[in-house]
């Protein structure tokens, strides 16, 4: 009976609040959508507030913290991105902060939000958007669109299409170029598809594993829960930050590669 109860507990915490239980919209997760949206507004609100109240004098702690993040992102862009774009800075900053906030929802007790949701009639509620593969793929596909857009802007539509069939393999003669058209296109296609897949699955896998481990720890007696949960939560601070950082850095690298000639 205890095993069944534990199984039901885990399944309950891993079940999304869905728009529909069947059909094409069954995979639209309301909890992922709304929590990610609210966290996005929190990010915009905090940074907007700091920007409006920024001072040249002695800055407050919040302004110092925000400036530290902006400086960190700006440093990585200068070191990695070799093109010129007014979009790359805000994009990288948004990615890092938004992904970090979504990851950080894992720090809340696993029973807190499901319990609060139950009070208002919400039977299932998962609060870590990045532990939902739909969310991570949505972000990675957006990055893919940016990659294509940056490449077209830097090389022109004709140049981008030409590169699809002339790189990474090159040939001097006409016959050789014709023979390499299909292999080049296939390799370019594989490269384009691999980038969003790697971005999405890396983030999803790490956050899903972290969420699951917190749920399993919550099943243990309270004293073991504290003994195991506290060190894991401290270590998870690194995981949460690192995954947001990696997603941002890889996005910058991919966009830098998009504007470079092969």
C-alpha cells in the first residue's frame, strides 16, 4: 500500500495542469505557460524598475546586482559574438534571467504550490517550467529562428541559401560542387536541427532530474528529508545557475557562428 501511495504521490507531482486531457491540445500545459509568463513579467518589472531609478551616485544593492548581471552578459557577448547587433545583448540577458527564474522555482518545497492549487480547485500544478520539454523546445526553436534570421541578415537570403549547399565541404570543379550539393545540405540540416535539440534536452534533462530528486527526497521521513534535502538544495543552486548560463552562452555562440562565413 505504501508503494502504491508513493507511486501516486510521484505521479501527482509530475502531472501537468492541462488545457484538455485528450486531443491535440492535451500537451498544452497551463501551469508551464502561466508560471513562465508571470516570471517573465517579474524579470521585466524588476529590471525596468532599476533602469528607471538608476543613479550615477552610490547605487543600491538591487542596482548593483542588476549591473553585475548586465556586465557579465556584456562581457560574454564581447568575447564570443563577432558581429554587430542591437538584439544580441537584450536577448542574452533575457535568456539568462528568465531561465534562471524558471529554474529557481525548484527551490520551493515540492508540496507548497500543489497544496495552494488544491485550495482553489487546481488538482495538478507543476511549477518548474524548464522541467517541461514543451517549454525548453519552445525556447530552443525561438533560438533557431534567431540563428536563421541572423545568418540571412549577415549574408543575405541568397548567400544563406548558397551556404546551405556549399559548406562545410568545398570543391573547385563544377562536377565536384554538384556532387557535394546534397551532402552539404544534409550536414547543414543536421547542424541546424541538432542545435535546438541539444539546447532543449540539456536544460530539460537537468531540471527534470532535479525536480524528480526533490520529490523522492520529500517521500522520506522528515529528519532524513532535511539531512539529504539541504545539501542537494545547496548543490542545486549551482545547477540552476549553470543551466541558465549554459543556455545563454550557447545561444551567443550559435548566433556568432550564424554571422560568420564558412
